[in-house]
C-alpha cells in the first residue's frame, strides 16, 4: 500500500521551532517531487514549500521564506520541513504530497500531486 505519513506536529509558542517529517511506505521517493501544503480552518489549502526529486531545487511561499527549510533523505524515503520563528498565522494542518517531476522543477499546482498524507496539526500559540 502506497502511503505518506507525516509526523512532528504539535503545540509551540510563537518564535519556537518544529521539524515535520514525511515518510513514504510502499514506494521510494527517489523519482518524486515532494511538497508541503497547509490548511487553516476556513481557508484554502496553500503550498508552503517543495523540493525536486534529487533535492537540487527548493521553492518556498513568500510567507515562510527565511524561516522554513525543506530537505530530503531519499535513502530513508523521508522529507523534512524545519520550521523556525513560528508565528500564530502558521497554525494549520500540514500535509505532504508527492508528484511526478515537471521538467526540472517541482509542480506548484496542488492538483498535480496525487499521493497525500493524512496531515499533522501545527498550533502556534502562547
């Protein structure tokens, strides 16, 4: 069974850090671009960051640039999202998703992603 499983979410104070993990089971991630999306209550799901299959290219939403870092370890079939300087507006359910590469970059449209995890809750609050 092909699955993505997120972990690492939780409650953190503003200014704190969390590291999310996305682990694949039933397949390897080597050939896939991986993205992190998030969805806050009452809002559309939005892209946060993505990374190409070999890790050579990473992209970030403007709202997280300089604070979040995406990385991957294909040997462990795992992608990470290091989140620093967290803000209350980062509160959301975070999802990882896998897609085939488009050219040399990762897809930006969520509808290009066809494997999704179940999500992990991140709450930033004092």
